[in-house]
């Protein structure tokens, strides 16, 4: 089983990576359910929305596997504080390196690691947020707004998470992005609804791959473009107002000067002052706008404001390796040969 780490990490296609994790769970009995699929999709959306500066492929793989030693009702049987560490130790036996295992161990903070990986902060956010918006036996599901309040004011109140504020902005933005169905539904609420409704994780993966991932990407591109255009518009309006205010001051000072001295050279001096003021203000605005846009999306920084999400489904044919012993023959055939439409039996 030592080659599993390389196998799943080398698979760049998001849906196919989830299929591999699904069959891995079927073969070995590790924890993998619909909530893991929901976590992976929220992580993917967040990293497409925000410039996190992390390896997306690495984080998605970690999201799929970091809960591998979790069991149902872990709070009742004493596993809540140990499953992340035990999962990291198990993943090390599958060929994952220490950095990857440390990322997975940082899913929660019970192991007490002082130097957390930044990727662990993303795992922590999507794990806790996804858990809150799903229904539990002991409680109803929280709304995304309620989940954010719990995250900020209770769960992560006394700790530092690098991406908390960015994640809050992301969730709030997604509440304005609607998927058209019988009624228009915000994206995250629709994903949580599918997690409750689909019969198992396999059918949930199929629904995402066959329909919703592409639709979500399209909606997110539109939303990010709208936000970037709004940001540019606001900056331009602020600059125009600032220029107008400063120009009025220049005019007032010039009028006073002309009253005292009718030298005609002052007229050209005023014009030059206004021109320089516009150039200076515009340059300052461009710098500030570039810094602001980088928070929205790395791809929102070109001159024409063309926003593109850096996500594509890549298709590749993986030849079956007869020496691979991780899966049963039937499971291996499905993993190696599943068609690119993601339609399952």
C-alpha cells in the first residue's frame, strides 16, 4: 500500500481524486462519508475564491483523507481528541511524507502543535463550518450565518487562524450566489441540502461531477467579476470625488492669488497643478486597487479586468498497473477506467 500516496497526489482531477478516496475507504474501512465530499467542495470553492497561496491539490487531498480515523459519535466514546493524530500516523504508513501528515494532524488543535501549517488552517475552517451546517442527531443544522458566528465567537475565538476573515467574506459572498432550481438557492445551502439528500457519498460525488461543479464555477466567475468591477467603480468614484475636492481648493487658492496678482503665467500654473493632481491620484488608486483585488482573486489583476477561476477538469488516461495491490480487482478496474462523464452505476 506504500504507493497510494503518490497515486492519489498525482491525480489532479478533482472528481477522480474523490472517487479514488471513496474506493480507498471501501477497501480499507477508513472513514469517508457525504460530509467529506461537502468539505472538499467547500475547500475547493474557497481556494478558487481567495488567494490563499497554498497548493490546492495538496489541500484537497488532505481534506479527503484527514478524517480517515474518525468514527461516528466520537464525542461519546473518547476519540474526539485523538482521531486527527491517529489519522496522520495511519497516512504515514501509506507513503505520505511528514509535511502532509502534519497538515492532516492540524485538522484540530488537540495534538498541541505550536507551529501549524497554513494548510491546516483551511482544513480546520472547512471541517468545522461544514459540520455546523449539517444536521446532527442532537441538533438541527445551523444556517451559514449562524455557523460563521459560532466559528468566530466560540470555536476559534481564542486561537489564530490565518484565513478566518477571508473565509467569512467568502461565505457571505456565496450567500448572494444562487443556483437556479425549483427555487433559487444559495450555493452553500444547496451543497448542504445535497449532502443530506443523496443516499451515499458515491452518488453525491456523481451529482457534483456531472452537474454542480461546472455550474458553481460559472456562477463564481460571474460573482468575482461583479465584485471586481464594483471595487473598481467605487475606487474610480472615490478618486474623482477626491480630485474634484482638491481641484476646488486649487481653484480657490488661485482665485485669491489672481486677485492679488494678475500675472497671466498663473493660469498655466493652475492647469499644470490640476494635471499633476490627476496623475498622482490615479497612480495611487491603481496601486490601492491592485492590492484590494488580490484579496478577491489572483486572476482579477489584469488590465482588462478579465476574471477567470483557475480550475479546469483535466482528463487523463491512467493505465492499469498489475502490480498495484491497494484495491481489489473490481475496485481497481472502476478507478482506472471510470469514464470522464462521472456517471456511475
